[in-house]
C-alpha cells in the first residue's frame, strides 16, 4: 500500500477506511483477524479503483 498511496495515506486507509469487501472491517482489522493478505489488497484495489496492472 505504501508504494501505491504513500506511507502516511496508506496507514490512514488501513486504520480508518471500512471496506464492505472485508465484511465491514478496516484493513488492519481484517489482517488481525487472519484474512489473506492478497485478498485484503484486492479489496483495497477495488475500493480505490487501482488499475489492474498495479494489482
């Protein structure tokens, strides 16, 4: 996430952005609950319309 959004913004996204694709959890919550890292990244990509080539 840092490479795509920058260190500060990626931490904000991880802590504050609730994603429906993650069951209404933030990135941090999803990872803490054991969600697959790649699945979490795909959820972020969908939510923030990251181009396919960067996924």
